[in-house]
C-alpha cells in the first residue's frame, strides 16, 4: 500500500559519524512530522513541516539535529556527530489536512550508535 | 504546559475480560485527541480521533470516549491479538499542529 515509507529500517553507526534518515510521506499529504521514541518511552516531537510555511523546529534536542523537506514531499533528518544518547527509533508521520486531524506513521528507523 | 498521562502503564487481561485504559490530558485548548495502537517493532497505527466532550467512536472491540479532562479506551471481550501498546495523543489549539503523546499502556491479553 501507499503508506509512509522510511529508510533505512535499521542503521548502526559509530559515535561521531553523521547519519541521514529518509522519509517518503503519503502522496498528497501536506504535513510531515518527525518523532523520536527511546526504549520504553513515549514519542518525543522533533519537527513539523506544513506546506511552504517555516517548520516548527521547537523539538530538536540540539543543533546537531536538522531536517529538510524538498519539494513539499520527501524529508531528510540529519544527525551530525552522533552520540550514544541519540540511539532510538526515529518515526516519520504525514497528515493530509495540514496537520489538523490524524497523522499516519511509517515503520521507523532504528538508529544504534556504538 | 500541555501534557498527557496514561494509566495503567501495563495491563494483563484474560481473554474475554473487558477493561478500560485511561488518558488524562492538560492542554490550553483541545484541538483533537487521538488513539493509536503500536505493535513491537512497528510504527503507531491510527485508531480514533475525538474532538469534543461527549463524543464516542467504536471499532470492533474498541470504544473511545472523551470528557473535558480525559479519554477512555474501552476494550470489550479482548482477544490475544489485541495485545499491543496503546498510545494517546493530543493536539492543542495554541501553537502548531504537533501531537503530544503519552507514554502508553502495554496491554497483554492471555488466551
């Protein structure tokens, strides 16, 4: 089905390396979200994109984290100089109604920093 | 500060034993309340959206209700396949359309 697609599904990286995580939202969805889920924890908001508006970056934990969304579709979350505390599942979601209403999640990228 | 609290953290039920999960929320104004189901190793799966107090939604053995301060997810005659983590989230009327999640209730239904 045409759901939210994330890649890679798993990523192991060495401490200090940069990583890029990709999200393909559902076609036609204008809102896109990134969340982080640590083991046994709830979902932590990272960033929200809506159309051509400035993104809400209020959840990014440090300046090592950044994200972009190209052409209103695909999004990339970049983590620079990874640390062990960055290990988590990174989830992407998209919403058809500009974010008002339910969002649909991808399967996530499990990031392990060793 | 907007926040969501879910209880209990974990729940074990026998097959057929009905129960309810609670989601208490504090927001400046409620835009919407959402229930998701999450299976191990997977992303959250959307279940219900509730917008105003008194609203109810049903799907198979699940029924979600909403008051001005909390929501309940009622599970009637659960089956082992209902075992999952159930997540509650809210959107506030202030700020952007981000979702604020609770930490979830881990449900285990025993055959």
